[in-house]
C-alpha cells in the first residue's frame, strides 16, 4: 500500500517559504557535434539560500555488508544497498537543514549528475509514495551504481517504480562520455527521459522544458507507464495524428504555464536563449526546449551564459544581486562546467566556489580527486552530517581556503565600483589557469599508457596547484577590497537578546572615523549566507555611535552600537559567524567583518 509522503508536503511548503529566487538553478548542455571541444559540455549553476557551504570530496569505491540499508532523509524509504559501489567525485551542498536535491557527482565511469527543481506541478496530478518515497537517494544511488547515463536512467526509474518520488518535480541531467540524458520526474512515479541529440543545445531553468517529445523513438525516449494516456484523458495532450505520440508536450501536460511565465524563470530563459540563438523570445510558450545549433560553443561560451546578470542587477544602495532575475543570482553558491572525455579520468571541470559573476572558474580533473583544502570534513563525516548537521560545522574559519572566494563575492556585492574591475581580474586569472590544460592532458595521456595511477597522481597535483593559485589571488583581492579593519566587540551574540553589541570600524591613514555615515550603515550576515528575501536594507541599523580610539593606536575609530537580535536575526545559533558591516564614507562604500559566536 502507498501512503502520502509528509516530506512531499514539506518540500512544497519550503518552496514558498524561501521564495521563488531559492529556485534558481540553471543547466546548459552542448552536444558533442556542436561543441568546440568535440565532446559534450554540461554547465550548471547551483542555487540555495542561507548558510550553505559547498565542499568537494572523492568518495572511494566501497564493499558493503549483506543486508545493509540506505536511509538518507529521516522519513524517506529505506533502500537495500548493493554489494559494491563505485568511487565518485562529490560536490556537496552542505546545508543546516540538509539538502536533498542539490549535490553534483562524477563517478569513476564518467557518469555526471546535476539537477534543476521543477516544482508547482498540477495539484491534481500529485501521486502518493511508498514508505516515504525517495528523494536524495535518486542522485546518490545513480552516482554509486551507474555505469553509463542510460544505466542511470534504468536505476532511477526502477527506484521510482518501487518507492515513488516524494518531491514535487525535478529534471536530472545525466551525462557520460558518449551520451547525455535528461530525466524529468513528477511527484510519484510519472516521468519522461530523453537523450539529448549530439547536434543540440539545451537550456533549462526551474521549470519542465521538454516539448515535442517523440515517444515512438524507443532508442532515445522513455516514459513511465500511463504517462501519455493520462495526459490524453485529462485533455492536456492531443496528438497531431491520433494514436501517434510523436509530439508529446510534457511541460504543458504536467506543469502549469504560469511557472514558465513567472519572471524568475522567464528572465533566465530569455537571457540564455538570446545568447544561444541571437533571438529575443517574448512569450514563455515560444521558449524552445532545445535547438539544433548553427554554430559551435566552447567552455567560455557556457561560462558566459552561466555568469549572466540581469538588467535589474547593480542598483545603487543595495547588494549588487538583489532582485536576482539573472542566471548568476544572490543564491548561486557554485557554478561548474564539465567537459566530457572518452576516458573518464580526463573529464575536465571548471568550478567556482561562489557566484560565477564575481569569482573564477578553477580548473580541475574530478576523477583525479579535488584538493584536500576544498573540504573541512572527511567524506565519511560529511555523509553522516548531510541530514544531521552540527551548527558548529557552519562556523567561519579563516584557515579554510574556500572562504577567500566567498569573502571576495560578499565584498564585491557591496563594492559596486569594483565590480567590473574585479571581473576583468577574474578573467585574467582564468586565462592563466587554463593556458596549460591542453599540454597537461597530453602529458597525462602519455603517463596513462605507462601507469593510470601515475596519470591520476599527476593530475591531482595540478588540481592542488590551481586551487592554491586561485585561492591566493582571491585572498589578495579580498584584502584590497576591505583594507579597513572591523572588530566585533563581543565574543557571542544572543539571537534573541535585546542587549547592545558594539562593532568598531577602525580608522587608518585612508579612513577618518568621523567621515563614516551612520545613516548608510548596517550590520549582519554576508550576502552569501542569506536567501534572496534578505536585502541590505533589512539588516540591523545602528542605535548609537561615537568616535573614539578603540584599539589604542592613537587613531580615532567609529564605534557603532546595534541590538543583538537585530544583527543575528538571519544567523544560525551555534555557529561562529562572519558579522559584516556595510557602510559609507564620503560617498564611497566601506565594508568588512569581524567574528562572533551566535547563541
């Protein structure tokens, strides 16, 4: 017997609680015949609001005990584990509440997985699930077991048939060195899978995009039992030729058109398709699911699309990304471009560790294992904490190199005059990091003829070298953007307290304390630690201030007083936070942060 999943209801509620901008993932697929690399390219922006920390791991192949069960979310169905699982690269969305639908993977067979939320399906079409259904398990199990993208579809759909999908709707993109498939899942056990053709370009935001699906093409299309028949019965699909399902429009049949019309989806579609086709589409119904490209696209073209801001971005007096209607958004915490290769070891990734419009794509070879410094937990502990996170795990740690990227993004969000200059410097760094890649691959392929392990170790050293170079550059950039020191004069801040917390902006040779404008000053979390609904103007405002020498260096400082609960209202109790001050002196932006434990 099936029972209604409480998790499905929770997921739907979460959608409206966090707002539409929390749904902001974007995926681009370039077929191998229209790729400048001669291989498939998959680009993806991952968006989640709040205190999200992205970590990278290599999870080795495992042998499991007989009878072992997998259970991810507390209320999801337990699933039997197989005896042996594959090794895989894992980019984790580490979220205080657990992230069921964000992680990316590349396994040792080259199977690469990303996804886009496609919620708000027709309410009457929602189906019940068994024993709580499956959510996170879909992506993790595909990564652990799939030997090809087509095999991943088989694994996923067998799980759907047995348990049902507890989330509202989602489209998974699954690539391997030979094929790319997209699997669009509707809550329960309704789905359609389609292979992306080698001459196609696909873009998808957070709504179902598949239209004109030829269900009769058994080699390249699969659908769940009863999917098309139900759409016909409900009057949501009428075949052009009766009995011939060559033009099935999944997006019309299973999701309201208002989701494609919603500005947070419409705007991204319009921006992406303009860059892909050169045409401006002014109606949601006009947006294609895919196009047969008349030109070739490279890695830089995909990066350019994923970095796209909107015309609403950059408004004076607020964070650069406030409304968030571009492709690079307030909630974009990482972006990645995968270049497939016939040998999975040589698959390339270009990955940002914060918003792609503000930080560099750092090259790496996923199967050669990421630099150890890209994570602060072991993969075992990260797996254990994924749905049972400790608040202290979300503390700011100056010794974790990834914060250099996040800090830079947070600074540039406020330092508007530096935005374009920073981007030029980011592009220059990328050019330097990318220059040796063709020679690296040539050397690695020669080494692989002698010893695959030697090739792997050599590429791993390149992963470390490039990450360290990028981190150093970001640390220098952040130091230039925030030359004035900020001190939080409290070890802890009570998130529910009315007491006063003092924060000092220290004066120096270039900053006079009396020039700081109290009316243009706020304090709170950094841009990357909050969702799209939190704006600069909603942060804490000072209740009092004075000019005095706080640190005894003979130079006057600006001492600002805030209410504790106002500073910490958008912060996670139990974690040490980077507490930011955003201010202005003589019309120029001033920002920086100190740290304190949030109680």
